[in-house]
């Protein structure tokens, strides 16, 4: 017999970022009371600007929404099938972004906050937790993210006996749309690809000649950068969110094969193909703000303005936010957490989100989603259902709870490389002549996705509900 809500001890979720917000929502939706602890706005981090839950401090993009051929898009689909609050509000706050799902960050965070505040089983406590809660608290989920406050981080280190790993995560600049020179910049998605909220003309493109590109790289490499404290100097960067100047230092052509690649774009103002292209993506629903894609930077503000205004089309750019840098922390999850994300030395405590070593908005939220469900199952006396490793969520959990090597553990985005092999029955297509052909490229990715969605449906969702949601 299921317990009455009043008889169930509340789950405590520490941190109201993407993971914490999702964890609180999932547990409450299962009928378990939740106390969500958030220190903002009373105490801010170096990167946050508001007191909203699920505030996005870096890009406004949830990345690809292609559920058939992209692991991130598959993760989106899995989360939607599992009634994710983050995906529901992300879809409602969507702005054009080609094949990606990008959101108006203010609308998104405000709506997530309202949903949590209005849930009858969720109480938000705006205070800082500085120590690891003891067992008298009952079920606890720590989802303080990559910006965990120093007192709690120290408490985690003291308990685990392991050095907390860390990396720098840089923030891209945001430009006022009205200050962009539209006699130079033009709207086009790479290869004219239109996504769920786009038209195929969802990015602003600023072209560079070879001379302009080389001058830009020289200025970038000679700019002044923020000073590091002694304890920060040996902290590695995460490869997926590397400051642009660090990438440029690896070779002058590096950026032309990265965020400034000119492929799939046609300049309507010139017959000469661009040597390099800087892209800007819409950052809010009003289309008044655009962020410079892939331009995370640690340049000092004065030099940053000078260097960025060397980009054709941005010569008079006005910035709503300049790029910055913050230090991210995460635990060595493969040796510290069990298969349901519990801290082995204190099993009443779970970890969720980026602090576990997953990287990315939706990756963080997905781990929060499953942590909330795990904790709710414990509170209700039910057996937690761990997603199969053939799913995107399951493969992420598998990676951070033992699939990765602890001695070299680093943050990881979702990718098909984390999934188990397809097996012979799914690795080949049957040709009209009866012969078999090994699946490659998009066909292989679609096979991964089809298997994941099928296996998730078998575990969680009735066939009728699954079909309704998948084909809605």
C-alpha cells in the first residue's frame, strides 16, 4: 500500500539548477514531498545573475534536437518521454536555432521557477547548506553543480577523501542585435538546415577574408587575459567549452576548422567564398540579443571589446554581456557513487548533475531526473528502475558510475560512443537481394536511437502512452 504524502519524509534537494530543479520535480510528481534548497539570491555565484531556478549561465542552447541521428537529440526525446520539466519548459521558451533547441533564457528560468513554486509538494528554502546532511535528514540529493560553494565543497572533500577534480568553463559574449551591421552579416543556418523552431536562416554570419582572419588571430593571441590564482593554474579546460584563445594557441588554422569554419554558408554580398565565418545565435525570444557561437573567452573586458569589434559586422557591436570564466568542480563519481548515484560512504546522499562529471545542460538535467526518481523510489519503498545502458540516460549513468576510468575521469557530453554495441541483429540492413549490409553513418545512429527509445518504453511507459508522446 502506498504511503500517504503526510507519512513520507521529504526528500532534500540541494541546489536549484537544471539538475536540482528536475530532481525535485520528478520526486514530487511521484508523490513525495520535496524541500529544494537554493542559496541564491541571498548568496550569488561568480556566474549567476538572478535568483531563478535553472538559470542558464553559459549558452542558451540545448544543442541538437535531432532524435534520430544525434545523441543529444535522443536524450531530449528520452527526457520528454519521462515528463521532464526542463524539456517541457525548454520547448515552451524555444527560439530559432537551426537544428538545435535554443531558449529565451529569462522566460525559461522564470517558468521553471514558477512551476516549482506552484507544485503542492515542493517547498523552496532559500538558504545555503554548508555541510553534508546526516542520516536524520532522510533522502538527500546534492545537485549544486559546477559552482558548488566553498564550504560544501570542502565538506564533500573531507567525506570522500578524494581530491575534487576541476576545470574552467568559459562564457560567450552576448551582442545587442541592433548594433550588428546587417550590410555585412546575413541570416543563414549552415547548409540551410531548419530545426524544430527555425527556418534555415537562424544564425547571423559574419564573414572574414584571409587577411582579416589572420589579423584577428594575431590580436587574439596578443590580448591580455584574466589572472589566475595559484590554486587555479593547473586546472585543465574541458575540451567542449574551451576559451577561443586557448584553441587559437594550438595553431592559427584551428578556429577555421572549429567555430569559425566557413562550410555550408554562402555570402549573399560577395562572390568570393569567406575564408572564415563567425556565427551568432539568437539568445532571447524578442531576437534583441545574439550570442557569439563558440567564443567563450577569458580576455580582459577592454581587450575583449577591441578584439571582437575586429569581426566584420561587429565593428560597432554593443555587448549585453562580455565573456567570462568560472571554475567548475566535480567529484570522481566512478569510485564514489553506486549504480543509483548514492555516495557509497553515506548512502542516504545522492549526487546529480554536473557535479557528477556529466557535461552539458541536458546531460545535467537528465541525471537530476533519474536521481529524483531513484530517491522517490527509496522514499516509497519501491525498487529503483535504472534505465538500460542502451538508452542515452542509462549510458550516462553507466559512464559516471563505473564505465569511465577513475584515474583519468573527465566531464563527458552524451555521445554514441558511450552506448553498448548494437549487436549483429541491429548492425546490418537487409538488402532487396537478401544480402546484409553493415549500417554506417546516419543509419547506424538511427539504429542506436530506435533501440534506445524501444528499451526505454519497455522499462517505463505503456505502449499506448509511448506511441502518443513519440508521434505527437
